[in-house]
């Protein structure tokens, strides 16, 4: 039996009484009358709000799921091992029933850009962007964005649309950095020219400012004889890396072809 702190009556199922009679959720009732309107924190010390559970007694839990393991001495090595094995089994079962989730996770891991990394990076960038010392940088970026928009290089009609696309020549999903690359791969598929973006070729070059950089060809034929660069327009940096690429091709019995879609 529990006493209602609103009407001072006793009930066996207080949560049902609160929701039907006083028309508030039991979570709101506990927050107001047991915690002074402040969400309790996870007891591991992480500083995050403790979750409210409807399946474990209609209450605020002491820990966020998994955070109890952070308390020193709370779990033995054997307990941690059993929890880890259980989590692996559950994850494998999830991936077996939802293979697309495994593909998405592997894609994130291979690229190093997981949702957590994106979230931290976005938060850091947003904080730095608002600092007074970034005022000049914000102005330059705004002017650059306006110029690119006027030139049609960004915005709804821009060709810089990225996507993952299945390459039938390799049987793997490959990342297209622009709609030009997608267009080029579609053309190669139609003409039966086997190409891939996954080649591991890295060509060092020096840009017009004297900075050492690395060029990665957009595509290469599966026999390694032809390198393809897909461009919309050429810049001084492009010309520098193409010179280095031609030298590389001479040393490796290959040649470079530039596909211009401008």
C-alpha cells in the first residue's frame, strides 16, 4: 500500500490512481513529490539523468543501463565476462535478424565516422564556431558559400551529392564522393569497363603553396592499367597532382585519364 501525496489516500496501485484520478503520469508525480522536480542522476557519477522504468516497478532506476559496471568492486571479472558474452550474443542475434544494421555498423567502423564521433565533432565545431576569435572565419565562410551558391556548386542543383553504391565489378558497396562519380560508374557499368574506387594507390605531390599532399585516384581499372580522375573543373592544385600522377603512371606501366563533366 502506498500513500498518495496529492489526496492523502492509500492505494495498492498508486501509479494507476495518479494517472486516472489526478491525470498526471507517475513519472511526473515522482519527480514532483519525491525528487523536488529534479530528475535524479545515474549513481555511477556520469552526471546523466537516471532513466524512468515502466517495466521494473514504475520507478527511476539507480543506473543507466550498463553504468553499474563502472562502480569499482560492484562486478567481478567473471560477472563482466558473462555480461560481455550476453551482449555479444544479443548483438549477433540482432544482426542476423537485421543484416542491414550490420552493414551500416561496418560502414561506420571502416570509415571511422560513427554516430558518436559525428556527435562529438559537431558539438566541438559548434562551440568553436561561436567563439569571438572565429568571427573573421565565419565571415569568410559566408562569403564563400554565397559565391558557390551563385555558381551552382552548392544547393539543390549542385553535383556534389554523395552516396554508397554497389559496384557490380567488385560486388562491394563503394562510396561516391559526388554525383559525377556516380555518373561515371554508371557509364562504366553500361560499357562493361571494370573499375573500382578501392585500390590503395597513394601518390604524393606538392601543391602550389609548397605543401606536401597525397592524391588518391577516383577510379582505377581492375587490371591496374588506367587511372581515372572525375572532375567538374580543373584548379591549379589539380594540375600539380596530375603531373605527379603521370610520373607515377610512367613508373608503373599505367596511364591517367581525366573525365570532365563541366
